[in-house]
């Protein structure tokens, strides 16, 4: 199956590392003009060195005004990947308002804010578009010490369905992907020690964590015309963990 995005303009958030970075690179290889937004300049500089035609944008999504300016400066966007998120782990009894606000702002509000700007442009141009929100298995199952992170990802799933409902009549498809632990910098937060990783792998019927390209390929499929009747879906990429009932 050949997926091409020639003539399409794509924006990927959190594109400095991990899933976002490889999504930006593959979108570019598949012909899209890619805007890669992230927070750490060194990551964006190395991305630019690796794929010079990718346009990089250094902004912290916690800065609402700077985010608005940065996204408006991208111009028309046909494909949006809301990937950036932060994971800060705390036991439920120690959850603080400060961490709740930080995670909600980046993991949820930035999706609303950026999608509003991008989708308004899509509606004005009348050509439709596709949005993929990167959620998590954390929206589907409880994970120890992940209270706020899980809550933000459940919010992302809910947002995905509502956005799909309201934007569908404008031919804008909205889906989420819900990966299990994926081998990235974030994946190592909480899951690098064997005493944590091994019991989690035992909960995954396929018996392992995901590789980055196993997530990226699904994102590209959902952005592409090959999934033209798929919208409002929250798609687990979890080796059947969320179906296992374990
Ligand atoms: P990662 O390796 O930590 O990369 C996240 C990227 O997002 C980094 O480039 C980071 O920049 C950027 N970012 C974070 N906060 C930002 C902000 N406020 N403004 C701008 N950029 C920001 O994470 P990942 O594992 O690729 O995760 C990507 C997505 O997959 C996230 O939505 C995550 O929740 C989801 N996910 C991950 C896993 C997993 O196990 N890895 C599992 C399920 C779902 P800095 O490094 O500069 O902060």
C-alpha cells in the first residue's frame, strides 16, 4: 500500500523526539510539506540537519499566546498530528493542582487550541482535512501512579469523538491512536526498570512494548485517504492489552 501526501501541508507537535519526530520524518518522505513544532531547540536543529526540507518551530505549548502566533504562521494546514504531551507520575494521594494544571494545559488544551486554528482554516478552504490526536492506552485502563496522565488521555479520546462529530460535516476526519508503552524517552519514564516493565509486558497479549514505527505507520494511515471512512475512532496500538481484561 503506497501512501503519498504530495501537495499536502502537515503540522506535527512534539516533533523533537520520539513518535512526533519519526512521524514528521515519514510524512516528509511521503511527500508532505512538514512543520515540526517542539520545545527544545537542539532537537529541532538535529531534525533540520537530518531532513533539511522540514520547517521547524520552537515553541512551548504551555505558552498559549506564543502557540497561537506560531500555528498561525504555518499558514494552511491539511494534516495535523497533535502528539506533544508530558507524563509526570505521582501516586493518587499525592496529586497536586500544579501538576494537574500543567498536564491538562499541554496534553489537552493545546490540542483544542491548535485544532481550532487549523480546523477553522480547513473549513474556510472547504477542502477537508485529517487530524490525529496521540492518546494512550492510559485512557483505556488504570495505571498505577498515572492518575493525571490517564485523565488527560481520557480527555483526549473524548475530544477526538466530539471533534469528529462536529467537524465531520466539513469533511474533516478526527481520530486518535492509543499506544501501549512505546520505546521512546517518555516510554522510559516509569517503564525502564524490569520490575515495572515485566509485569506490564505480561498484561500485553503480544508480550512486548511497541516500537516507534508501529505507532507512526498507524498515524500515517489515519491521515491518509486509505482511511477515508474512519473518523471518531480511538485506535489501540497495544497488542490487545486493553481487550485482555487482565
Ligand atoms: P517523548 O519522547 O517524550 O517526546 C515528546 C515530544 O513532545 C518531545 O519532543 C517534547 O519536547 C515535546 N513536548 C512536550 N511538551 C511540550 C511542550 N509543552 N511544548 C512543545 N513540545 C513539547 O514522547 P513520546 O513517547 O514520543 O510521546 C509522544 C506521544 O505519545 C505523547 O502524546 C504521549 O503521551 C504518547 N504516548 C507515548 C507512549 C510511550 O510509552 N512513549 C505511550 C502511549 C502514548 P521536550 O523534550 O523538549 O520536552
